[in-house]
C-alpha cells in the first residue's frame, strides 16, 4: 500500500475514521513533513481533542500500537525503521506549531490574523449566538431609520407570519446569504396583477357549468365569492373538467376556460413570489447590516459571523490573493474530518488552499489532500451541510475514493441488523463487515401503543440485568420528546442527563453560585433563599459580599461552603470572559458550556442529531411521540448537486400549476426522505452491545425501514458498574477555613489574597507567552493583551508588578544564555499518561533546556518534581541531554534553581 497524496475515505459508522486520520497524520511526520505544514480540521472540539490525544498516545506507545504496521506501509519503511525514527518525529512534533482544530477555530485564527483587513479588532470574543433581544432591537431600529417599516409589514402580510417567525427566517438566511443572489430582485417588476382576470375566467366557467344539469354536490363546488375561496376548489387544479362530477355535461370550452384560469392563477402565484423575495431580500440586507454592526460594536462574533467575514476577506476583497499567499505559505497538507457536513461557504473558503496544494507548485510541491466522511450520516442539511460536496470534491480534485467497510464499534448482531435495515433503501449502501472478535450483541424491535411505558420497562430490564445508567442512551426524534422521556424516567426515580441538564449552568453547584451572585448584586432575599435551597443550608448562613471582583467573590463563596466539584471550578474559568458583575447576572444564562462528564450521572437522553459521533453500550431508539409536522418552510431551495440554482416561495397547490416549482418541490421531498433515512442510520449505529427499537404501530418514524417485531442475539451485560458507589476523585483544591461570622475576617483576607496570587501568576505566564521576542518592545505589546484578558481581575499595581518582574528577567544574564537556540513556548507534552505544559523549551547546541516560570517559592518541592517529570519525558523521546530550570520571578529579584 503506497501513500496516496489525494485520498478520501467513505467511513461508515464505527469503521475507524479517527484511526485512519491518525495514521495519515503520523505517516506525513515519518516521511519528514513538518507538523506546522499539516492542518487537520474537524467540526467539534471533542473530535479535535480526540485526534490530538490519539496522535500523542500513538507516538508514545507506537511499538505496541496497531497503527505501526499501517504507518510503515504508507511510508514504504520497515517497522524497525519507523521505531528508529520515532525520537526525531517526537522532537519535531514537540517543538512545532500544531494545527489540529475545528473549522470554526481555524477560521477564527485566520480572522484574528487579518482582523484589521476586515475592519475588526483582533481581540474579538467568540460567542455561540448574539443576544436575540438586543439583535432584534438593533434590527428594528435599522428598519425604522431606513424607512423600511412598510416593507417589513408587507412581507409579514405576504407570508402570513409574525415578526418572530420572520426574524427566525432572517437568522437562518444569514448563514447562507452568500449563496443567495440577493441583488436579483432589485428593480425587478412583478408580473401584473391577475386576480381580476382569474375571477373573470372562473365565473365564466362556473356559469357555463351551472347552466347544465348537475348534482347538488357539483353545483356547490362551483360556487365561490372571492379569490381566496376559488383557491380552495379542487377542480381548479385538475388537468381537465372531464371528470366524475362534470363528465356527463362536459364540453371542450370548459377546459379552455380552466386552462386560462390556471395560467392566471399561476401568474398570480409568481407575482406573489417575486414580491415576497423582493421584500425579503430588502429586509435581509438590513438584518445583515444590523448583525455586522452589532458584532463590530460589541466586539463579539458568532461562528457564522466569523465564517462569513473570512469568506468576504479571502474571496471578495481585492487583496485576497495576497492574503491567501500569506495564509498558505506553510500549509502543505490538509486533512478534513466529517466532510459530508461541510457547507458551501466553508468549502469555498478552503477551495483556493486545496487548489494550491493540488497544483504542486513551489512550497506546495509534494503536498497532499485527505478527507473522510460518510454521506449516510449527513443530517445537518438544515444548517447548511451539503453532502453532495463529498463526491463532487473528490471528482473535482481527482481524489481517489475508497470505502471503509469494517465496523469496529458494534457487536456483529447490531451490524447485521443495520445492513438488513438499510441495504436497498440508502442509495449506494455498502454493507459493513464485523470482525470475528466482535461477535455477539443483542437487537430487539418491538411495536407498542404506549411508547413511554415500553421504554420504562426496557430501561428497568437493562438496569436489573446490571447495566449502569451512564451506559444507557435514549435517542429521540425531537427535544420535546426528550422532555417527555425525562419526565417519565425522573418520576420513576432514575437519574437522567439531558442537553439542558448537561449544561454547566444547570449543575446544582453552579446554579447556587449564580443565585448567590444575583443576591450579592440585587440584594433580593429570593436569590438568597434559592441559593440556600440548592446548597441545603440555612439562609442566614449566606452573607452578602461586595462583587467588585467577581472571581474573588466566587472563590470565597466556594471555599466558605466547600464546593469542590469540577463544574464549579470550570465555572470559575468561564467567568474570565465576562467584563463585570452586570454582564454576569444578565448574560450568564446564555453560557453554552457543557459540564464535565464526570459530574454527570444518569441515563443519557438526547436527540438523534446530538448523538452523532458518540457511542453507548446500550441504546434505545424511541419513535416519535407526536405526529410529525408537515413542512411549512417558506422557501424551497433548488440545488443541483452542491450548487444552489434557485429559490421558490412555498404556496399551497402551486406544484399542480407550475412544472418548475413541482420539480423543485419533488427534489425537496426526496432530500427530506434522505434526511430521515440518514437520521435513522445515525440512530441505529450508536450502540456497542445492545440496540432496542421501540416503534409505534401506525405512522411510525421507522416505516421507511419496513421493520418487523423480532429479536436477535442474547442480552449479556457485564455488571462491573452496577451497585458500585460513585466516589468523586479528589481535586487539587486547597480548602481554607473561613470561621464563623462573628470571628475576625482574617480568613477572608487570606482567601482573597490567595485568589489574587493565582490571578497574578496566570497573568504573568500569559504575558510571557504572548511575547514575540524577549525584548522590552515586545513586553509593551504583550502587556496590552494581558490587560485585555486579566485587567478586570487585577489591580493596576499588579500589572505594574508584572511589567517590572519580566523587565528584570529580560535583562538577566543567565536567562539570556539559557534561551540561546530554538525556542518553543507553552509546549504540551504527554508522558506515562500525564499531560503537561512546558512554559519555555529551548533546543540548544548541547541538548534541551526546560524553563518553568514561577511567581513564588511556596511549593518548590512540587515544582522540582514537575520539572523532573518533563525532563524524563523529553529524554525518553529524544535520547538527548536535558536540563531543567525553575525561574522564580520574585518581587525584588530573579532566582534560579537547576533541577537536573
């Protein structure tokens, strides 16, 4: 097997996608490529972190890893040669700028690099979504100033939608507006009003029909008073009047009038469409302007804002060629994960980079392009994902496409069931194989008229047989269904974890902190009572403090009540991004961070869309609890592959009069059917040991699969988690006694000082990390970054002290000698299962030097042990000389401790 520079894998569920990404990445390293020339991108932080972890772990344990023979074959080397080269590869990887991240973060780095070109500040904050009410207010102000209120009202009347619905539509259009031709309807005149002519034709047809002997039913159907009543008549959409009610009295003139009437109605529908899009795009321009001005003013950008700004910057501005030149000057190899979820805009940004790599000119000579994905798992069309890109890009860049057929996730009974369910239903479905070692497993399909009762019985069976709640996942079609499941299972005493309860701000400890901060800010007793109830203490024990420094107040509160779970500590870190107490109390509910898995205990309940990329020992897929809503999206998009060819306004019955619209609507229905099959495929491929499908007897979500009640295999559950008490791991958290209220506040001062010392140390390290060179000029620039990040948490005197200590370090002779060589800041290192970050790593003529900065000598023994671990790790990787130094930046001097 030779290394194929332009390769893509169609990676079905559980087929080793991450394994192959890691093999590809490491093969490039072993072939001599610099890590900084390789960009690996995926869609979630979880996937990016998993890829990085796997790369590091594989490098550490390569002699015993299954990746070794694959890497050797790709590189055309023996396994012995690979292992011999491993120290050099580790060395290069260790000292390089590693580019493994999400697409969003990659685009964010690009935008920060060229922020001034885009009219933005490089210090912008990334948020999940803008504050909806503030954005709506800004938009309405823009509408008023632009004197477009009439257009907004007209749009509402045309679409029969409220302002909230229109605002939601504008938000969804924003993410893909660059695909739309929003200038198309500028100055375009709508077809002439044809309602009068349609009524004229209809009345003549009615008069002609009623002049003949008809049944009472036929006579009634020809009666109407208005155009709206006319549109409700079924005969209006018939190809001919020569059908049951009028067959005996039919004459050709009736069809002439019918067809003339249909042309008039179709013209009126087209007029309505032109007016709709004309008003919609006029209002959309104001929405875009409002959103962009709000982002610029608040210096907060959503992921959509970032992507669209990068697209404008790199694809539309005159200097884009220069910017791409600067951007891809080091980029030689591109690896993309989950490519089927890529949007047209995202690909359009990446396309010039891929073209440069494919050209093989200059620095890109010998470059490569690799992507993996699975069209069967394309379930994000509603947010811009275009699965057609997968095969089109492979064809466009002459990329060799290969399937991965073996499932390494699920037991064989589950794999065989999935093959039977989807073969012949999903286009081009390739059955998966199961390794011999993955035999066994259990699958059950049952139909029920009481889904929630059957679900409860299934959960009880799994728990009784020994499954831990954390091993069970229940997948639902909608969030509403998930809420119903949560209510039932919680009512029966089960602990459950949902998307809502998994949020950081939903954890009991964090909610208590939030209620406490609101009590400190507002002084209302309700917040104190809420806080006390969450903590299980008396209200009188909660004292109101000043919140001039939010983190200091929170630290004091946590220590006072001995709250030491990971969620609370993670919340402290999240608070760094808030400017002041006002922003915390009014904006904290928008925080989207998820609590650490170790703090979440219970049965997982989530939608199928949220389950993508995850796996669970035991999966129960539940049918829809309600009746699915018919599609009522205002717009029907007409795609040709990955290219948007047109847009149509959805109007009832229009498909019977307009062939072009009918074709677009049929394509939309076909795509919706594929979405449903893909969602079912994702749902049924999450299970490792057992899979249960609970379906309705009528109008089931599973109808396309034509399942029958049955079971396969045997349910065998290991009881290694059952009835074992949950013991929380001890955290590195020093608890301080605060004493009683009547005691002197010396303990509180100690805690505040302790927190201030932590913040001071973090800010000191951050300043050193941000320095381009160790010079006084670079220090000034770096201090500005530190003020932006830590200024709210530090006194001005602290910033002055940081500047003084680092200036002394810059002038220190020993430091000047030690940093001679290649320098690498904040280098992550993993050894013997432990992760660490080296402040400064220097490659000199005689080996490596480790320098760790400290702002105090209180824990010197611990610091020395840490340096020794780092040195041992680097020595084992490179087999070279290593020296370790502790650099204490004290108040009045620099002190050095050589550890080895």
